[in-house]
């Protein structure tokens, strides 16, 4: 598949990207080489290849879900510009 300047202009317009005419030639060559590479990848036989989720052959170790408040409530409330005992005070949003 070959990409020409007009196709690059059309894609740029659809993408709402402004392009200089001086860059159209290099962009069309770059896009053409990318699409040629994708075509090469499509020709590969991957029927015997197992899908991967990671290149590391290790399963994730499950961890127990423990409820933990972090014991830092006082430190967090110090960051609040306005507080009432253990709660943040926020401005009223709905009238």
C-alpha cells in the first residue's frame, strides 16, 4: 500500500492536525514504511504461537485483602484548609 501526499492531507484534516506542505513528503514516506512493516507482520505464521500476557514466565502471587486505614488520618487532615474534628469541610456546591 502506498501513501501519497493527498492521503496524508486528508488524514491530517480528519485528525485536525495542521501540517506544513514541506513535511508532507517525509510524512508520506514514513507512513508508507510503517504500513509496509505491518504488512510484513501480517504475513507471519502465528498459528503455533501462544498468546502472552507478559514476557516473564511467572504467575502473580495472590495477596490477602486486608482492610487498612493506614493509621495516618491525622496527617491527612493536616493538609485540609478547613476541618471539623475528623472530617473535611468543603464549600457547598448545590443550593
